[in-house]
C-alpha cells in the first residue's frame, strides 16, 4: 500500500534534487558500494540530520539506469525519524548471472526520499519536495581481489592525431579523484572521470600535454595518492 502511495506521489509532481551522497539532511555513509561475488550482502547506512521524518526508497540500478535484475535492496522502503538512521542491505538475487566474470561491472544505488508528512497529506495532488542521490555500485567477480597500487598506476597515456587518450589495462573501474595535465588541475565535471576496465577514454581538449598526474578513489572512498606518467605516441 505504501509503495502504491509513493508511486502516486511521484506522478503528482515531485521536485527532484540530485546531489552526491547527501541532500536536505539525508546522507549516506558511503560514496560507493563494492559487492564482491560470494558475499551475502553489503550494508549501506542512511542518516537523517533534519528536524522532520523522511520516507526513503532504495533501488539498485544497472549501468543504463534501469532497475537491476541481479540486485535488490532490503528494506526497499523505510522511514527515517528526525536525527535518526537506518541500515539497509544490498543483496544479489542469484550467482552473478548477467555480470562479467573477468572484470568489474558497473551499476548504481539510487536513494530517493520524500517528507513523511507528504505521504499523509489529505491532497494527493499536493506538490512535494523530494531528494534523490545516486552512488556507484561495482560488482566484483570472485576471481578479483581488492585493487592495489599496481592497478591504479597502470593507466597509460598516449597521443594519437593530436588527441590525448587514457587507457586502463586493469579489470577494475578506475575513478579519478584528481587529474593534472602538465601541472594544470583538470575539472572532472567536464572531462572523463572514470575509465572502464580494459578500455580507453579520449581527452580532445587536453592540447599538447607531456606529463600527467592522477589519483584514484579507492574502495572506501579515499584517495590513492598521486601517480605520474609521460605521454607517449600511440602504438602503431
């Protein structure tokens, strides 16, 4: 019944605010979720620092932003009291079917919240203020251990036809925390900030860069420290 009411509220015109890991007093205790194959579940904490209660809905999504067929959240919908918190679990619904076996797979955890008072409003057409956050979810197959410095520093930088390319030979998703071209800090809001496993990204606006520095976000949301590399001509 509550899920149906939530859907009616969503259709009646929610104002959606998307922020990273915190919004309107609702915050998460992680900036990313790493699910290793074989684990029963992964926990995610939700806290409310506001003076009013919120109803929270959590949905694991696939890489295209659609509801995941391989992951579920429990509980999917719950109430967080003022200055309270709740812990939910992300679970796999199978043995990893649909996920790559030799590299990480990407998904997301979407956390949406609406004031509890809006759900009890006499007018179902009333405008409600909703907040929504989305963090990355990485499925890691059993064949992979936690990434280490050798993986983070394995990125190679090449120039082909005047365009800078970054290539990631590792089986992990590498998310840049900081990136510098010839000592110039690059905005990761405008440039590619993540390299998929065994793939490359282009930086067409980089210019004639000779030296690159970068750091990577680790499993716990921390910074890996700096790595350096020279830009070389692309291999033939």
